[in-house]
């Protein structure tokens, strides 16, 4: 990844910022964390979290891993997440996002209430 001038942000700040932007989107249940990520968070090991900010030749790339609600329209959820995450992250950090990748890694369990 190329060095950009300006402040750097921890993975936790990026994740928190993006989660704030997307948690109210209908169909978003949670960010996806696999069991090894959860263990890594507990013992403070370096890990690849559910939200990543990288860079390619075109510029900053935002990657988001999601759990969606059952029955959610996945393309619409992904489009809304990409738009909201990139806009909010750019506004709060000053980093313009050139590309967003949204991955649906799981579907939430159905509540039988």
C-alpha cells in the first residue's frame, strides 16, 4: 500500500466509523467476524477485521464483510452499504474512497419468537 500524507486510522476506528454508517440500513444484521477474528480480538493479535481499508492503483478501497437479515434483498443491501460506508468514511476521515467491495458472508438466524 502506498503511503498517503495525513493521519492514519486504526482498524478499530475504521470499523467503528463504517458500522455507525451502516447499522441502520434495513437488511444489515451485523458485521461478519469469523471465530479466529473473535479470538484475535480477545488476545489483541493482529487480524483482518470485518472492515478493511486498503489501496489499489486507483486509490483507497473499502472492504466490508456483512451478515444480512433473512429475506433481505442482497443487491440492494450491498449497494446501500457501499454508498453509506464510503460517504461516511470520507466525511469523517477525509479519505476519498474510490472503490467499495461488500461481501455477504452469512445470513442471520431466523428468530422463532
